[in-house]
C-alpha cells in the first residue's frame, strides 16, 4: 500500500498519528530498558548467499524478547531471506551458504550441533499465504504436538484449545473442531496457522507477510492478535505494508538490496529516520 | 511462561524446544529415522533398476543355447520344426510385424479421426465422457478380446466380410486363398480394435494441448474449422500423434492372448492375409509349457529376447517424440 | 463464391467422417459390453461361484477355484508391486538427485513397455526353473513386477502435485523429512495414490500371458501358494479354445465376471478422485 502524499512534512505527521499514543509511551520506556535486556535473537554480520547471489549481507541487529519487530523494505531486499534464516527454512534451497553468526537465545542457529527439529519448535513460522493441511482443524493444531510424541487425547485437546484461544479463533470453531480446515475463511485459516505454530509453545514467532493475502478486516484482527501475543512471545514480522509496521511494531528494521540500512524504535524510524534511504522509503519516494 | 526465566537456563544446544524429556527422546528418535527412511525409498527405487537389469540378463543367459547353436540364422530361418530340431524365427517375425503394421494402418486413421472429433467438435463435457468410455475399451483384458474374436469376429468375417472381399479383390495375392475364420486378417482386425483406444486417448490430449490462440489466429484469417484443424492444429500436434502411433505399435507387437486365439497358430509365411499365421508372443504362449529339451526352450526364450529388443526400441522412439512435443509432460498409461 | 461453398462442404464432410469414426469406436465398446453382459450373464449362476470345474467333458461345475486363485495372485502381486512402486515414487518425488532418478525413471518406463509374456518368461526363469514346479508365487511375482511401474508413476505424479507450501508448513512445525512425507505430503496425495492402486489392480487382474507358465492352472483347489493355481483369465483362455460347448458358455460367464471386476476397479478409481472434492 503506497502512502501517496505530496508534501514531505505532512507525510511525516500523518505517519506519526497512526501510532497509538499509549503504545508510543510503552515503547519509549522500553527503549531505555532495552539495553539491559538480553536479546533473544542476535545477528552478527550475518550474510546468506544462494550460490553466488547475495540474499542478505552483513546483517547486525538484536531482537528483544516480548516485542514485535517489523522488517520493512522494498521487494527483493532480503526481508524474507533473513526471516527464514532464523528458523533455517532457507536450508531447503540448493547451494545456500552463510557467513557470520545468527543466534537464538544464545545458541548459534547454524551450529552443526543445533537440532533443527528443536529449533523449529522454538521458532515458529506463519507464511504469507495461509497453508493449513487438508485435515481437520483439530488435526492441524495437534500436528506438531503429536509429532513430539504427545499421544494422550486429553493433553492434545488441552493444547489445541489453548492454542486456538491464543490465536483468537477458539470461539469461532469450538463447536466443530472436526471440520476441514479448508472450509474456513482466509482470515480464519491464517489464525489457524498461527494457532498451529503456537501449539509447539515457541518463544519466537516469525511472520512472513501474514496479512498480504487477507482482506482489511481479517488483517485488523491479526494485528490485534499480535498485540495480544506480544506479552508472551517474541514476534518478528516481515511486511511491505508500512502502515501496518507502524501500527504493530515496537522496533523496525529497514532492509534494502540485501543490507540492513537502519534498525531502531518504530517511532524513530517513521518520524525521524537517520538514514536518507529510510526516509525516502517511509515517505513513499520509492519502493 | 516467562521468557526471561527460561533464558536463564543453560544454552539450548540440545535443549532447544525440548520442553520435557519425552519430547526430547521422540525428537531424537525421529531424526534418527530420517536416513533410514531415505534408504528404504532408495532401496525400492534401486530394486526397480535391479529387476530390469536382471530381466535382460535372464533373457540373455537362458537363450544362450539356441544363440550358440543357431547364430544369426535363427532370425532368417523359415522353418519352425521343433521335432526335427529346426528353429527358424522368420515366420514369427513376419507374423508379428505384418499383423501389427496392418492393425495400425487401420487403427491410426480411425483413432486420429476420433481424437479430432473429440478434441475439436464435441462439447467439452461430452468429449470427456466419450474419452472416458474409450478409455474403458483400453481396460478390457486381452483374453476377452480373444474370446470375442473367436466367437464373434471370426464367424462375422467368414459370413459377412470376406466373401464380398474375395469376390471383389480376390485376384490380389493378399486376399487369395480360402478363409477359415482364424487367420492373419482376423488378428489384424482384433489388434486394430485393441489399439485404437490408445491412439484416441493420447492424440486427443495432444490436440487439446495445442494452444487456443493458434486456432483463433486461423479463424481470424477466415479459415473453416476443418482447414484450421488440417493446416494448423494437426501439424503442431504431429509429433505427439506419431508418438501415440508408435506406442500403439509397441503394444500391438507384444499382444499375446487375443492374437493367439484368432491367428491360427501356424508357423508359415503366407502371401495371403486369409491364411493362418503366428506371432512371437503367440508361439511363446502356446509352446512354452510343451517345450521338450533345452534347445527348444532356449529358442523360445531367444524369441522373447527378440521381441523384447524390438519393443524397447519402439517405446524409446515414442518417448523421445512425446518429450519433444508436449514439453516433457508425460501422459497416463 | 463457389470456392467458399466447396470449402464449407469439405468442412462438413470431414467432420462427419470424424463423427462416424467416433461412433464406430463407441459402438464397438457398447457392442462388446452388451454382448458380453448378455451372453455371459445368461450362464452366471451360483454354481459358477461355488463349484470346482467338472471333470473334462462333463457339464456343470464352476470356477470357484479360479476366482480364489486370482485373488491369491493379486494378493501376492500387491505385496510385491505396491510397496516397491509407492516407496520408489516417494523417492523420486521427495528426494533430490540427477542421474540416479533419471536411471530409475528410465528403468520404470522400460519395464512398463515390456510385453507381459516376457515378464512371464522372467518369472519362469527366476522361480519355476529353480523349484521345478508352477506356483502362485511365480504368477504373483510376474504380476507384481507389472504393477510396479504404474504404482510408481502415479504415486510420483500425485506427490508432485502437493504444493510446496504444505511441505514448508510441516517442516516449520518441526517435522523431520520422513515425518513431513508420511504425515503431511502423502495424506494430501492419498486420493490419487489410492486411485492409482485401483487402476493398477484393474490392469493386472486381466493379465493372462504371464500366468500361462508361472501359476499355470489347476482344476482343483490349490492349497497354499506353492502349487499351480487356477485364475480367471487363464480359465477363460483354456475354456475358449477347448472343444466343449459347455466350456464356451462358462468362458463367457467368466469373462463377464472378469470384466465386471476390471470395470469396477476402474470406476472406483475415478470415483475416488472426484469424491469429496466438493468438501474442500
């Protein structure tokens, strides 16, 4: 969604007012506390290559727990690449290799000893287009726990209900969990995917443009959900919708052409960015 | 769940995501099974290659006696007299080739014409329904075609088709001589009927895959529908249609039961289609269990080897053609 | 103007011809079906399904042993052909590689094109020659080999149709590769795989040639799997070329049963494919 306002000044103030004031205060206090908290995701000069092509280069940033971090930037700038590096979904692409260090909770994600299965249980992911399995709602949410060996029906039911509640979907589906997941609407399917990811009780939730395939109302509901989830999870969201980024995130990272241009509090990025490229992007000059 | 609290716990190396001991064990077990499952699927895939190699090997090894004893004369020998120890394959090669080629000469135009109708003229739903019905024809077992051949086709030909044919074209060598129901001619017809569904099915798909804009361009230039089909669609579908004909040919060559029930099972090279004949597949089917002596059996297996080689070559050619036309998209069957 | 009229009439004539050809093809089908069901249905009775063949020359009797025998052969064939074909299909669809998958596909296509009588020779040299007698094992083995290419190709095709987003979702939830394949991908492709199995059975149930010198035939019950075994297609063949009128009638009845079975599997396969599509 392009914000097309001709004048630069009014552009800035427009974006500013989009950020709810209560959140702004919350973020500002966290800004001073932030340096004392240990980052849950640390990237230190992390680069990822597909063969000889650069995916991302020299990304250094810290993501703090119980926050929403937005990664913004024009198409093809490496946002999704970086996101997918965190849970090593990029491993699926042939000839991929990396440099630098990417840590989740102090553990190098690309260390040979890292257990991929465990990593993905800790770092959940929600994709751009909702991709529920062609199974029932219950089986979708119970998928990961049952893979982990939880066979007890009662336990599974408890986890399913917990996860669906956390994803704000429980009330809509509780009457018939055996219904096929594909019969749900797009927005419901995406919330189902969120519930499914939450069922592993991850610490981090990665969201790759989760609302881009949804209508505005469904989008709004998921944004509200993100606000609720923030207290228990760390959320990293890639989005090309700047207003969304401004609405939901505490911190924002601006990527361009595979590099991290600027990473700071959302309020600062959108009202008073340090780099010119950032300013050009958030004011709609390009991208 | 307090994230800060769990951050204090020891680093994650093997603890990532392991909320309790059981999930840890299950996860580790699951990861151990990964290479095992891969090996299982690999083994199955490899066994297919092994079976194929073994097949060729067995055919080669078990035909060694007749190959050594008869050499290349086997292929050109005209006498098949097991009692006298005389094994000549030519009558069977002749019968196989003649019946298959004539069957295709009948089936190809019929099949392609039907495919044209189904692809170009028939409304889509009707076309799909008819294609489905014709596919059912392809599913009818060979022995049932043989049954129909013996009890329906042969009498029908004897009473209704052959007499006028003899009257009109009896002077031609291929229509000379008496007709007793079982003959090369009957076999040709049965084979044609069996092979038509393959040609229809594949040709129809190939025709449908010619892009619509080609037809539209032709119509826009004021061509009639038929002209469009003849000058634009068919030429583009040409290679796929040839491929379907080749595939049908390969099937006809290997057809056993229906042929052996109507061909007369006489190892001779006759000049008339009305005479009985024999094919490779038919003689193997008939004489295998009665083959006395190793040379006899070996000769039959060598016949099998010949048939195998011919079929493989023709199948290979057809696959090449299909790949070249429809961009590598393979068809069913 | 005359030229246009000519072109139009050519158009009409040619398409009429194609229509006639289509009618001819379909006519053959309906004729075969009709005649078979009329002729075969006439002689179908309870005896057919329950009695053994009568002594040669006597009338009466049935094909109970052939029906059971065919069942045995299909069982062995499925046990051999389906696992190899399906797992092989999983290998080709889910794991990467260049030369080896190419070789596997080539071998599969080769095997698919081999005339069934030659598969019979293969089974003969491998099994019958070694143990010196005919058996259901040998016949089932031959049919099993014929089942492999179809099972493999249809499994691979339907697995490939499963969108990669499903695989990603599964992996992102912490599944290992085999878990992803068995719990997410295969269930999504299950309908197609089952349909493929049914078509496979339909194809192989009617095969006669490879059985002629592997399971051979039997006028009595065959205990276990190690004896010569009667089967429907072989019985049809034997009776059809035999001299007795009664045998001919029974051949028609058997053909009816066999064709009904083959068509049932075919239609069931298509049914499986289109069933429940409305729900998703």
